[in-house]
C-alpha cells in the first residue's frame, strides 16, 4: 500500500529532502527494505557487509525486490517452532571480536517495530506534500482481508 502511494509521486516528490536521517520518502523506504532484508539474512546466518546497496535506491528495483524479502519472512515464519523462536541468532561481530546475539522472537519484534516507525514517517511525508497516505493501522490491514477476521455471532 505504501509503495503504491510512493509510485504515484513525481521523482521530485519521491526524493524531497525532509531534513531527517533518511532524507526522503525513497530514502526511508530503502531504509525499511534494507532493515527487513538484513535481519532476514541474519536469521539464515548470512552476513551482509552494508545495510544498503547502491541499487536499492532505484525505486523500480526496490518494488521488485521487496516482495521477495517479504516472502522470505513468510517462509521463515512457516517453519517457526517454540524452540526456534527462542534460539539465539548471532547477528553482529564487533571490531574487538565480541559477538552480539538475541533470541529470534526479539529480532522479529524489532523488525515489526522498525517498519512501523518508519512507515509512519513516510505517511507524515506524504501528508506534508498534500497527499493522502494509505491506512497503516494493523486493523485496516485485517479489514481489507475479510478472511483474516471473523464476526462474533
């Protein structure tokens, strides 16, 4: 939904600098995508050198790559068990050799929280440009998919 809203922007609007860390709608979307990707790779033991690849800033490529990452998370979650949820995932080695790790469930919570935070920022950028952002609340997602909810009788 948010990518659809961004697709409707002109290149100038997509890259408008809002004076924040990731600068623009595109920069913030790239940041969310890169976070989703790097954490998924870490869940599979893959170490990435850089959070963002230069090609990530190509909006058309971003639109093509993101569904693959989302499917990767779905595939990972499909095999989730109670045991795997609490297994520690090594995700970072410091320059002094220290390894950082945390339980898989905490990583998932971070990924969800990270995406929520930055999607809210993009929503604000859209409003600042006079655009109407898509509804981002989780309940709106559920209502858009009637099979995801059931009515009480």
